[in-house]
C-alpha cells in the first residue's frame, strides 16, 4: 500500500502563457496541490521555455508549492536565482549534473526541496547513494522537451522498482511521474507506485483546467483506492 496520497501536479507547459495566473487558479480549483514549472534551455533539451522571472511572477499568484523541473545544463548556476524567485521544489536531471551530490546540497542550502529527475533510458540504481537526501524522484515517462508526447510503457517498471527500493531502504522521498499522464495511463502509473502525477496537456490542453484536472485526479484516486482494497 502506498503511504502517500495521490496528488495532481499540473504542468503549466500546456497552459496559455498569456493567462498564466488564471490558468494556475483553475488548476488549483481542479485539485492541483503543486504547480509544475518546466524550465528548458535549448541545450539539455531541444526547446526553450521559461525561467526565474516567471517563477517570481507566479509566486505572487499562488500559495501552492512551485515544483521547478530544470531541463538545463549547469543547473548549479541558476539555483540561487530560483530560490530568490520563490521556487519550493527543484528537480535536476541526473544526466545534467557532473557532481550530483554537490547540486543536491546546494538546493538544500538555498532552503528548497531537492529532487532528481531520470530520463527514460537512465536506470534508477544510479540514484541509490543520494536517495536519503531527496524530497522526490521524478521518473520521466517521455523524453523531456515537449508536452503532449506518448507515454513510454517501460516507465512503469522503473516506478515499480523505485517503489520497492524506497520500501527496502525505508525512505520517505516522493515518487513523481512526468510525461503522457492522462486518462488512458493514470491508473497504471498509480498502480505502479507514483503519487505525484505531473500532467500538462491532460489538464490544460482543452482550455478547461478545473474540470479536466478534477476528472484526472478522481481517476487517479479511484486507482489508488482499488490498490489499497487489494492489499487490505
Ligand atoms: C516535458 C515536461 C512535462 C510536460 C508534460 O518535457 O517535463 O512536464 O509538461 O506534458 P504532458 O503531460 O502533456 O505529457
Ligand atoms: Zn516536467
């Protein structure tokens, strides 16, 4: 049984950037309990999005934790700016960190919660030494860079293995999943052990973030309940 409740973490990547405050408010009404902010630099991933100034503006419009997913090279150079802007959780890619332990310590030293993100082809075993230091591990279920991509089914194995590892090591980091989480995949990712569900196009793609977020969260919660009954 999963000790953590299932939570919806809407990704603003698929929101209307010109209406960001309203979009975030709608996602919150839809049951979102943290806001996922995708930061891309055009180098680590083939796309460019937003950075600390947008985090700073968002900070004035929501009290929810801002979950910043840094898809950038040299993340250490930008951690102070994200702290200053009001970020709460900072996820850095394993593949972008030459000195991962140092980066995690830097995030903590700036008063934020550290997470590590794994690309689909990166094995979870690489994280064992740092797992005790983490607030969350984010399993990418698409190759990072764009919203609206197809869920990679192998990610379910990684979620299950990570969940088992967390139990074995008796740790309390949260398990997050990002990419292709929608009505057709949400039950499987919850059953596999994810509890922080990042969803972009499934929440914002239809222009009805409150309604669509609520429906997705309800489907996720139903899958979580079914899992608990099975183990009761
Ligand atoms: C992709 C981003 C995701 C993206 C997910 O690189 O990390 O957070 O917003 O979008 P969907 O939910 O549409 O797959
Ligand atoms: Zn993301």
